[in-house]
């Protein structure tokens, strides 16, 4: 954003109150030391433009100023991100003419939307012209903590609305802490055990704050299920209880929305690729849907097909799009802009924060509209979400995707931007050169992928280190370098095409897409260039990740991941926002937040940070049994899987099904499933295995069965909500330590050792404890739930660190006995609970 001034006139005239009534003496609005400071800074700049941000007292007098930009005789940058409501942006007109230019007025209008004023002064700071008066900072209305807490106490509004509602002291205590974090501009880490009702504990203060102070609050979660629950159920209940009508919106990434323009393009191509019926069905749906969101599609569509019609920032024509009036992304953004409570996922919020941190500032719109308070639910996932977002990744598929946008062929028919680019009818040589480079990049990328697949081998991952760099340079660096050069040559050819386009075609959507794809090709090349240099550093992990495929050799991702997220989190999250609430059922390890806080840079030692635990109200001691078979072999013993297969059969038989069997290894899960499923199904226990269908469908199938057995790994350790008799037995087949060969895991463990710490105690163990707490939490979802958790890994009782696992879990009744006795205890406990 820039200010500019009229050209210097050939003659000068004095501006006085008689000439322009709004031009006044700076003595009326500026403190004398402010005036003198500004004169000195303007003289120091050689009389060229200087931008100041002024801060006013309660009478409207500018009492302090800061220099934020210096420009030329005709323009200066106006960085709104450095200003707050009630400030005034001031810059000088070297000409002495205090008549605002069109650019001055346009920038002043934008600043005015943020409550920021604008003013012009002459070089001697004798006169000032206010284009826009700043809005006084709104008086903050603190929350009445007692009044809000009363809503979830006996006789409260929420209790009156919900027949199943129970007063929970932990929920009341958490609500009070969240409200205090809003009132005191604090950071709150809140571990809320299962059943606390943390959603109401943060929603009630958030909605009340937004209603009272007109500030926007963003709530970020890890799962779509929780986002939908908040929007469709919990927020409606809270608003009704509070008597508020604060606008709310579920915000999704643009990739979730249909792009009408891309759909039209794909319908032209669909006969070429045999997808005519699919795109015809999407077009029919597009004519009736109100949202254009993929989640509202009444039929299934593959990720590959959706990626050809969804909205993408790289190819968006924005205001120049001929389908602008039908744009679902713009409609969603308008809804978000009008809302004061936004619900989004972690990745989308990090996308927004990264853009702001990179220079977009905190006061305007980035991915999300500007917001003032931030709540992270499911905050145990923050390190993983931030790691994923801030990693750079390139693969054969990513390259092919960009090439497909440029040119796709089937027989003699051709589609893509190469065919649609306007104004190149007379320049076939340019397009021919581009097409040649497209084919060369495609062949080179395939060659690179084949080399990477062979290089990574069965290990599946590989990391660039001081020890491995020589092998990398010998086997991979050359083909990777060749691919980089091919990409850069293609980008150069595309840039040459862009330069040759007549100005009249530069607003055409196809031209804008061409420029966007050029940038994307350059971006892919830059990642490969960093990697092919073979220069590892202390701040990043350079690694390869093999994704196997049943339909081919698979593909390898070339990835650069930040080693340490603490500074990123401080700059993007904790420093700019006065209130940040982070909550989950699993944040602390053995009563301490230190591990999790250190991983995400949470400043526990600062006065503004609060860290509290709110215990679950469930009666674990009476309703849950936690058992470990004392005769189990260690997991690395060849006899372990045989022991496990027999024990799982007996445990499921004792529970009558309703079991979730959790693994840390897909291979072990498959082996145990194959060994036990025939026996269990013969006894009437339907067996379901992860990987046989969509995760949601598997969970629906499991919930429909009172005697089902679900064998699962990875993502099923959390987010599984199966209350009642559906789930009464959880078997944890191995303590969930992360695979030590994972490149990022290993690099971060090494970093702990290098700074003098113990990687196992300070890194691996806390991660495993947190994961076990997540798995344990699948069992009890309601007050009347009951059941058994069996951890078959004997390290729980035979290793000195086992006590940390025990002490970090809820206080269930412990049983340590040989496997046969554990089975008997399981049957007895469940029979007793059924009788009660």
C-alpha cells in the first residue's frame, strides 16, 4: 500500500485557513516535542516523504509518534499492520500542497475501515490536514465471570436447556479460567479430562466477549467432526443460553469449494478422459447447492477428480473471473467477514498466521478476516499441524499436476492452458518451445521418481545428514539437479510467453492462470534446488518419504521440515494475540505441561501464561479396569505376536465383543487380524480392519454393531467416539513410541541430545504417554460408560519409566496378573457393570 503526492507545481502558494478550512496549525493537534521530532526526521530524509504513526491522548492530541517508513518525493509505503485502532498515519507532502491525491484518499479509506486516521503535513510540520479522524479505541467490557459461570451451575440456563446436563466442578473452574484469560489478556493452557465439557467452558466466554466487545474470536480444531459439532449444536445452545445473536461461520480452505470456472473447463475436457458422466453430475449439483462445498456432495468423488474442479489460489482470477457472481469461495468469505465467531481447522489457521507473519499484518484480511482472540481445541496436535504446514514438499505428482494444467493429451485432442492462452496465434514458436519443455520436465520427473524409489528402497524414508550426503551426491544429486534445470527452463519459456502477450489480454483468466502456474513451477524448482545442493543446516530436516501404491511403483516426496517450531509459534501465535486458549484432554505428562509447552514454544514462565488441569468427572476407579498381563513377552520377542493373538481372542470372548484393538504397526495389525478374525467371526463377533474402507464408514459400521471388533492403528488412537455398549474393551497392543527411524523424529531427538538433554526421557517418552492417554480416552465418553483397557506391553510394569504411564492416566482400578487371570478379571468387571 502506497501514498503518492501530486507532481511538484511550478509555483507555490501558501495554504491557510482561508484557502482550505480543514488545514489547521499543528499546534492545535500535535504536542510540541512531537512537532520538533517530525521536523528533524523529515530533514534527515532530505525532505522526502516520511511516514509516521501517531498515538493520541484522550483529548485527541498526538502525544507520541514513530517513524515506520521513508519514501521518495512522490510516494511512501503505508504499513497498516503496524497500527492499531485509534492511531493516526501521518505523512508529509514535500511540495507543501496539502491537497490529498487519489492514492491518499484510497489508502485513507482502507485505514479508516480499521479505525485508523490519516493526516498530511508540510515539510516544516507547521500545518496539518486530517483526511480521516481516528476512531477512539473501544472501551473493553470485561466479562462478569460469576454471571457466566452461573449458566453451567445448578439452575443455570444451559442446565435448564439440556435434560442430560450435569453440573461439573471442573467445567465451571475451566470456564472461569477462560473468562479470566479474556479479561487479563492471558495465555491459558487447559488440560480438560474426558467428560469435563471443555467446549462449553470456552464457548460461553468466547461468545460473551464477542457480543460485548465486537471482537472476532477464532476457534481452531483438528477434526471436522468437532468443527461441525461446534457450529451445528454447541454454539446454538450457548447463544440461546446467553441470549446473544453473534454471527458464526465454519471456515474451510478454498480447496473444499467447487470452482464454477474450472468445472466449465473440465466439462469441455471430460469426454477426452472418460469422465463425462461424473462432471455432468457435478454440474447438476452445482446448479442447486447453496455452498459448493465438497462435504455437501450427494455422491462420492475421488480426490483426483475433485482436484480438477475445486478452487485453488494459484489459478484464481479473483475480481477478473467471469464467474465471480457464482463463486462459492467469495460467498464463504463474505459470510466469514460478517461473523464474529469463526470455526476453522488448525491447518487453515496456520495458513492465515503464516501470511500475516510474512508481512500481511494482523489488522487486515489474510486467509481469515482479522481476529483478536484465538482458541485452539485438540491442542495436543499443534506441533504436528504446524510441522505439516511449515514443511515444503515436492513430488512427481505435484510436478505432474502443474504440467497437466498446461497440457493434457489423448490421441489427437489437446486441452490445457497451452490451448487456451489468448493472443498467441501468431507466435507458434513460443508455444512450441513451451510444449517441448513440458514433455522434457514430465520425462525428467518420472526419471527422478524412479531413482528416488530405488534409492529409498524398503526403508521408506531417508534423511540427508553429514554421514549420508556423500551417498546422496553419488546416487541422486545429478538426476535431481537435471530435474531442477528442466523446471527452471520451462519457467523461463513460460515467462517469455507472458511477456509476449498483448496488454489487452492480460486480464484474461487464462493468462492469469498461466502466470500462477509459472510461479508454482518456480516454487517447486526452488525446493529441489535447496535439496540438490546437499546443504543440510541446523534449522531444517531434509528427508525423503516413500508413498507406496497398489497401482504402480508409488512416489517419493522430497521434503524440507523445520526442526524447531518455537520461534515460529511465538511470532505467529503468542506475541500478536492478547488471548490464546489451548485446550485438550491430553497436554500434561505426569502432571507437567513442560514437554508439550517446550515443543510449541509456549512461554510457561511468563506472567501472562496460565497452565491448569481440570480432572475428568467420570468415576474411573469404579467403572474402568486397567490391566497389564504380567506374563507377556516384550514386543520385540518373536513369541510376542503369538501370545497377543491368543490373548486378543480370549479378551474379546470375555467382553462379548465391543472391542477396539489398537496397534502402532500396520504390519502387526494385519498379522493379528489374520490370526484372530476367523475365530472371532465364528463366535459371532464381526471383525473390521482399518484400510478396507473409508475411516468414517468403518466407524459407522462399528457403531452399528454391539459386538463388533475394530482392528486399527494410527488415526484411530483419537477421534473415535463410540459411547455406550458399542465399546467396552480397548486393547493397546504396544506402547505407542514413535518409530525411531522417522527422519523428523530422529532429527528432533538428536537436537535434544545436542543441547545436553536425554532424548528418550524428554522427547520419546512424553510423546508415547500423550498417545496412550489418547487411546485410553476412547473408552469412557459418557457418565454411564464403563469398560476395560488392557495394555499388553509388559514395559508398563517391567521398565522404570512404566510408572510415568500409570501416573499420567486417569485413576482406573489397576490389575496386574498373568493373561489368564486378566481375562477372568475382564469378564467379572464387565458382568458387574452390566448388573449395575
